[in-house]
C-alpha cells in the first residue's frame, strides 16, 4: 500500500522479521511505539526481506512495516554478479530516494547493523535532502565484529565514521565498541527503557500466584545467559527451601542449550522443581513476573539487562551478575544483589538471603521499581534518539 506522510518519518531498519522473539525486536518495537505516541515523528520499520523485490507494506505489533529486498555487495563476486549488483543498486538508490521523499524520511536507524547498512549508507549519501544515518549496536553484533581482522574491520570503521551517530545501550558496551572501532568514533549511550504501565497491564487476567514461591529467570537459552549456573545454585538450596521452584523462560532457537539444561536438572535430581517455558510470547511473560518471588539474571555477558527493568516493574527483588550494563541499573544492596558470574556457590548464597529475608527483599524490589520508573523509560530513550537527528 502506498502512503503519503503528513509528518517527518523515522525509519528503523532490521535484518529480520518483527515476528521473532528477542531483545533487539523489543527495543525497536518500543522505540517506534513511543515515537508514534509522542507525535513528533512517524515511524516505519524497514525489514530486509529477499522475497520482497518491491516494497511490501503490512502492519505488525501495531506498527507500519515495509518489507524490502536489500542486496549486499559480496567480496569475490564474479563479473556477471558484480554487474547485476551494480544494476540493482542503481535502481534501488532511485527507488529509495523516491521513498524517502514521499515519506519525508529524516533518519535511517539500523539496529544490529549488517551488510545492508552499507547499501543504505550509499543510498542515503546521494539523497538531495540530508538524512541522518544512525547505527545501533546491541552486543552480539559487536562480538561478531570483534572476531574480524583489521582488513575486514576497515570498511566498518569507515561506515561508523560516516554515520551521524553510533548508539550503544550501556557504557560497558561503549567500551566494547571502542575495542572494535577505536576511539575515533565515540558512541552515544542510550539506555533501553520500559513502559511500566503497559507491561504491568499485560498481566491483567493472568493466573494468580500459587502457594509455592518461584525464582524466575527470563533470557534466551544460550551459554552467555548462565542458566546452567542458576540451576547449580538452585540445586544447592532446593532441599532447604522445599516450597520454592525455579522457572525459566527463554527462546529456544536453533543452537540453544535447552536440552543440555533439562539434562542437567535430571542429573541433579531437581527436574520436578525446575519448570521450562520455551518460546513464551512476550505478551504472556508479564504474568510470570507477577507471580514470581525473586528474579535472577545469572548472565556471563549482558549488554544491558532489560529483563531487570521488567522485574522492577513488578517490584521483584533481583540477584544478577556483576557484568556488562547490569551495574548501571542496580546498585548493590539498594536495588538488588550483584554476584560474580560463573559462581554457583555465591549465587546460591544470594538466593538464600532473599528467600530468608522477605521483608528486606521486598524493600529492595520497591526501590528498584522506583528507579525504573524515574530513570528507564522509552520516552527518555526516544527523546535521546530524536536529539541525534
């Protein structure tokens, strides 16, 4: 469908569908929704889709989405392939210029930038009216780039230098950005946020908490999330707390360690006390927070820790690893407990502390709630993004 914009448009760019579970999608969805609510800019989400040779318009999560083929230059292409690519990009630049003119695009914001960011940068650079190119990094994307040699990194460093801004979600991730891109490009730190009222409303109508206490953890089933450490820690306290269960939610995409985690529970004799809920739709997750007693995030790496904000929405006491952006949310002993990663014994002791002192634990949860409400909102994040244009 063709639309004529009545106001400037902020164009978000993703390399995958909004239908997928994951933190990057939640960031884009919430930033785009906030922009629509603020009314200053219209948001469109451009999804790179090889099957969409021409723009295909649709609606997802209440947002305007356009699927569009974004080809990328590949090293080692043969002459015929290079000629075909050049012909395609020339046509794409023309079509993209017309798209930007029709929709009054003022910014192109690539989240988890891939090779298509180069295509968009070249197209944007030739527009008659300047458009801000903003690159948003989320963690794993920088990890992948860090594995490249200097020759392969050179074009990425040029891309970052040509962008209006590079954004990271924590100061810790900013340091990782510097190890990849050097100090010539200084990233802007924009913390992720949470719409607390909206998230809490998702739990309306959810089943109430039962008689058993629950330790909740939410995160993709992968090694860096540290669920194996949490299972070991829970095994150490399970006998002393027979009224408590461990509840694990997460995406189980190809390559996940979910089977290994389930086998670990069986080996430790706690399979009947550990409940797995793989691939739970995000709108159902809030009900689990509402019913939980304690929230645990035992990550080995964590660029930010948006799940901690979700726990804060429900005033849950939190124990989390002292890694990445987590200490930028939690002050030890005030908003929760911080522990060293990969240390099941220390994590077990922190869980014991929270379960044994519910009044003190609830007080920390209330202080975390107040901090999330005061500091981490999508409105604040959105305003910071708009200020970059």
